[in-house]
C-alpha cells in the first residue's frame, strides 16, 4: 500500500471513535496503537511515551504495539523522543542511522516520527512510531498523528 492508498481520514475517524468509546485512557491508547500498527503497512512499532508526573524531565513508556523495547524511561533531550519532549515539536526522521542523538529500539528501524501530545501549555506525552523502511514517513503521517495527538490530549 502506498502513502496515497492509505485512508488517512478514515483512520482519524476510527481513532476518534476509540477515544469516545474506550473505558479509560489506557484502553484508548492501547487500541489506537493496535489500530495504527494494523492499518498502516509502514508502521512497525507504535507506542506512547508519557511524561512521568513523579520524575521531572522523564518520559516513561506507555501502551504500545510491537516488539518490547529496552527504552522504558527516556530523559528529556535524549534520543528522538527526548528531543521532541524538550522542544515540543514533531520530529520526522527519514534515516535514523544518520542521527547522532538517537536511541535504537531494534536494528531493523530505518525511519521514525515522534509527535508531542500537548494540552494547553502542558506536555502530556508523545506518539512514537518506527518504520523498518527508510524515508517511510511523510506529511500525511504527520497530519494524521498530530490530529490524533490533539484528540488524545482532550482525554487528559
Ligand atoms: N528511537 C527512540 C526511542 C524509542 S524506541 O523507538 C521505541 C528515540 O530515539 O528516542
């Protein structure tokens, strides 16, 4: 399936339905991970990192779909996730192997996108997606994931 064939609008609607119908946040986030992992062929790992309310400047792994990762805690500023948390900006990386500040989850990963989840002025967490294909992420991915991040933020 090419970027063009992916039903981006439909995926956003499905994510909204999940958020409306889920019993709680954990369940909603888990189902969104499963949806994206299942429906988007170039998503090989889909997860949430959440700001730890008990440890300043630290992200902790939330719900995810894919292989387990050793990166269960990430300090702000470290790796792509930590940089996205620090700057509160989306990071779209075409070639992770060219990055100097990067934490590898699996040697198969080639590209990554990290989108912050912000409510008002507060960073809540982020959506992190890995792909085993180089240059897999585009502005379509960014648009969808920023929209989903906005919807998830409303849950907090
Ligand atoms: N690659 C991320 C670490 C998280 S794993 O991809 C699941 C990073 O550089 O922050």
